[in-house]
């Protein structure tokens, strides 16, 4: 788990997770709220200086079947 301190204005938890992990970060919103009790009380825009714990992405399972492509 990484810790981040908010240093810019207009930063939301969604945006923070997007910047860290891209699209896959959307699945971590609930985990981030669980790791940061009271974070939701601050409102949608995180105040400057707020320290936020960012959860790690879960390990992706590999596909059970081999992937077949036409080009390669």
C-alpha cells in the first residue's frame, strides 16, 4: 500500500486512483475508503495536505485457455 499526500486542488479519490492505475483503479474505490476511515467525511474533493493510503491492485488471474490471435 502506498501513501500519497494531496498537493493539488480539485483532486478526487477517483482521479487519484486513475492517475495511479488507469482504468483498473476504478475497482479500488471501496478498498481505498476502507483503508482510509473518515475519508468520505471530507467530501468529494480532497483537501490539500490530506494523506491517502492507496491500496495495491489485486493480482490478475491468467486466462485458463490459451489466447489465439490472427496476427502473431
